């Protein structure tokens, strides 16, 4: 009986995604979801503080700035 040879699997490293939006299609999709994304990021800031203290407006503005920098 012929012996089967093991075939080595080629593994590819994970692809790093750029924080910048490159296509108009993706840009328009992300623009539609900006308020929801900002809200989620701002909520994350509040959670990171142990769900205490802080200013919701400051969290929102910080998140808004972060998201704008990602999509530019």
C-alpha cells in the first residue's frame, strides 16, 4: 500500500485592517452608522470607568473625535 504523505498547510498571517476607509461604498455605509458607532464607543468609555462618573457629553465628543479620525 502506498504511504500517504502529509501535506503542509500554508498559513497566512491575519490581515491588519487600516482604520481609514478606502472606498466610497464603505464610506457611505459607515457614514450612515456614525451615530450608533459613536454611542457604542462613548458607552465603552463609561463602562471602562466602572460604569461610574464622567460626563456623557465629554464621552460623546471624545468618541465622535475618535470615529472621525478613523474614517478620514
